[in-house]
C-alpha cells in the first residue's frame, strides 16, 4: 500500500526527463551518421543503424521537421539521434 506523504507539490522541484542534447554528427557517403562527438565525451563511432524515420508535424503551428536515426555506438551504447531539418542542428536522446 502506498500512502500520501502530505508533502506539498513544488513546481521548482520538477525537471524534464530525457531532454535532447546537442551533438556534432559526422555523416557517411550515404548521409547516415558515422560518428558523433558530444561535449566532454570525445568522438564515438556508430557501429550499427537500427532504424531511421522522419517526422513532419504541427504544420498548423510551428512546424516540426525531423529525421531520426536509432543507433548502436562502438562499445554498445544505444541512442536516438535526430536532425532538426529546419535549424540544421543534430540532437541526441536515450531511447
């Protein structure tokens, strides 16, 4: 059984989870990620591309146009990369 702590909810204690972080992406001859470089982590090689997809959404407000790629990095790290096609900027998130 879970009981209420009676502690007040505080907005200053809320934080976003899995926020995208900017990353530098090196592309191969076919335009797919070959390597990434995240600040403070150095260059990491993409071993495998698991899936790729594109999202075009919210055309009635501020359009979102992104190209996503789910990858496995050298050593086994797993992440999702996406390029904001309007801003020409790459981001990373953990799946």
